[in-house]
């Protein structure tokens, strides 16, 4: 990635001020564990959940696990901020 784009990406990630969840299929050949960890570390307060038995299309591969992860995240990290 050109340095200019990398710098813009860094600025963008540091300016995310909402609860952020990365759901990663543990069998993904698109998003590596290291890449996912790097992204989560760059976004203040971000959370990552790994879904076993899912590749890159998590909701299609393991819909219940994907939905459970999203609902749990919303209940724990978003709902409390709405009051």
C-alpha cells in the first residue's frame, strides 16, 4: 500500500469513536489473524470475535455464531450507551 494511503488509513482508524466489532472467520484466507489483530489494535476500543468453522463469508458459513456474536456485542457495548 502506498505510504499516502497507509497514512490516511491510520488517521481514519484513529478517528473511529464508536463501538467497533470485527467478526473474523477463523478459516478465512482473506483476513489473517495478524491482520485482524493489527486492525483491532489500531481502532480505539475495538473488539474481535473469531468464529470457528467459518471462512470469509461468516454469516453464510456459521449464521447462528455470527448473529450471536453481533447480538452479544450490541447488548454489552452499544445498548449501555443509549440510555
